[in-house]
C-alpha cells in the first residue's frame, strides 16, 4: 500500500487588510509506503515529554503550537525515513479574482493539480493500491463529499487510477501530524522568510512549485 497524506498551511482569505490573512497558501503531499515508521515518530515525541508537558498538551502534535525543540526533533527523525514530499504554493495576490471568490473550488483545483503532477510525472509507484488521506479542514459533510468525489472523478477521467480517499482529523491519523509539520515548515519559508525548519526537511522534497508565478 502507498499512502499520500495531505495538509495545508495558511488560509484562503483574500482581504489583505485583515491581520490574520496570510500572503501565501501551501498544500503539501507526503508519500510513504510504511506509515508505521511515521507513527512511531509521533509516539516517540510524546514519550519524550515530561509529565507537566503531557498534562497541558492537547494529545495531538500541531506544528504552530509546538516548541522549537519538538519541531526540530520531529524533522530530524524524518531524515532517514523513506518518504518524499511535493509542494505547491500560492502567492495569493496573484490568484485570479474569479477563484478568490470560490475558495472551495480553488482548494479542490489546487489539490487536483498536485495529483495530476504526481501521476503524469510518475512521482510515486502506481503498481500498488494508493490511499489519499487528507487532514479534515471542513466540518460540512457536503463540502467534504464534494472534495472527495471531485478528485475521484478527475483521477478516473485523466489517469484511470483507482484511489481510496479519506478525510480524517489528525488525532485519528498520526501521519497527518507529520505532514502538518512539513507543510508548516515550507509555509514559514515563504510567509516569514524563515527557512530554518525547511532546511531540515528540504532534501525530502522532490518537487516544489508555485501555481501562480
């Protein structure tokens, strides 16, 4: 079984006068065949927490909230794992106005572009079952079903590749906590000009492109 774990960093707000509106939006795919190796990293991080840290921890590793030493340790533990990463990032000021007004359409569109690159460029093996697990970003069942059905239709139409697609919260799928950190590290490079975390994982990134250059 091959796994693709999906997460994003930033937001799709386009009112740049608002304080929390980000300049960039990043979507990341993490590929792995043995997801158990990544689950063990998450467990190892939790075993390293003190009792006081565990008491005040939400039980899920979230890159934005973790201490620098936790982020660095997680990324260092990934260096010898058989994983690969592809990234697409948006400079949101360059996104077409029509797409700015259709945030869910834009998100689905960008994820599909990443999937298309995966199969067109043969970035992962297709001779085995593939499971795409996306981090849940919506609570609306209709939007989640629309996302899943859109991707499955596009895959069937363009690549004739069967794929199992699930949407899960990070507490149910530990590997989503890993891709969250990787995506956050890439986002931080573009949004804040800080490549310190990105540099710890950069050799695992096999493709990194801007959608609206």
